[in-house]
C-alpha cells in the first residue's frame, strides 16, 4: 500500500457518481496514506451492506413492538442496527416500561420478529456488493463478515449469493459475541480470527453503531449510507470515509492501488 494510484472505474453500473467518486478517491488516498494501512482484509457488515435487508428488518421490528404495545419506529430501527436482538428489546423495554425484558420475553419477541422477517420476500444482494467482493478477492485480500445478526436465513444465504467469498470460520455473528456493536468486540474478534492487526484491515458499514464499533476497534472505517439516515450521523459515529452507496464504493475502490 505504498502507492495509491487513480484508475478508471470499472463497475457494471452507469457512472452517475463518477465526479463524486473522483473526489472520494482523492480523499481516501490521503486518508489511507495517513493511516498507514497495510491492507490484508476487508470486514463487511451484512445487513444494509451485502444484503438490502434493512427495510424488512425495520418493518418487522416496528410491527412486532407495536403488537406488544411498544413503540419502535422504522427509522429508529436503523439507529439500532448492529445491536443484538436482546439489546434492542431491552432499550425499548427500559424506555417505555422502566425495566429490562425477561429472558422469556426476549426470546419470544425475537422469535416473533424472526418469523415476520422470514415471511417477507428474500432480501436481494445490495447493488455493487458482488462486484466489489470480486475486486477485493482478485487483489488477494480476505473478505470477512462481521454482523450483529442472528438471522439464520440470511447467514445461510451468504454462500448462495456470494459463492466462494466467505469462510464460516472467519465470520463473526450474534452467536459469537457477548456485547455486540457499538462495542468493538465484534471487530476485535474478527481481527483475532483473521490473525490481523487493526492497520491490516478496513471496515465497510452502513449503520451508526457498526461504524462506532469499527472506529473503537482502531480500524479504518468506510460508511456506505444505504438507509434513510442523515450521512452526518455516520460521520459523527466515527466514519473515516462516507459514500452514498455500495455502487459508489465499488467505483471508488478502483482508484486505490492497495
């Protein structure tokens, strides 16, 4: 990563963001140099980064909480993205009932949410994600998944939708961590599993809590704003670089000679 050169973008999408991508590449080149990254791996969040699944998650959380007489708006669900299900449920219970949920309540509500989520149409790959992964893999870098999700339906679809890209032993999911995002534990665990140092990886996140977790782990963190939140929220959470989509990141990636 000693030299960072600009190249022509080569994503299979219209280059409507070409001018934006040019300036993003310039800025990213500066940031990479100053962070002195020796890139070996790219750590991807799953929901909202690899899969366009957050609209379904937010709808499921909203409806299930409403059925229990609790309030969790669709937009607020995006703010909690990355937390474990138990943590999200407890935040709502503490706010509205003044107590934590019992283990039985947590399991029941999360099960209801999972059933509703799985009743929706399958979430599609996020546009630009497959193309970016091909570039990452083609450069000899290791792609890894770091997610707060425990949705088995999505985890099981990773190999089908992204064949040959991820290895289960290098994944970090809700089943692997105690605290979850925004605690840096998930990303620190990813570094441990991959035998990596913080300056040998970059994080790709779409959620404020995920960005915060990557930042706290000391890893260069790229935010892709694939949801309805103001981009400033992601910058305030510690993003080193902000892009409007995975397509934009795919275009900008080609300008970095990593």
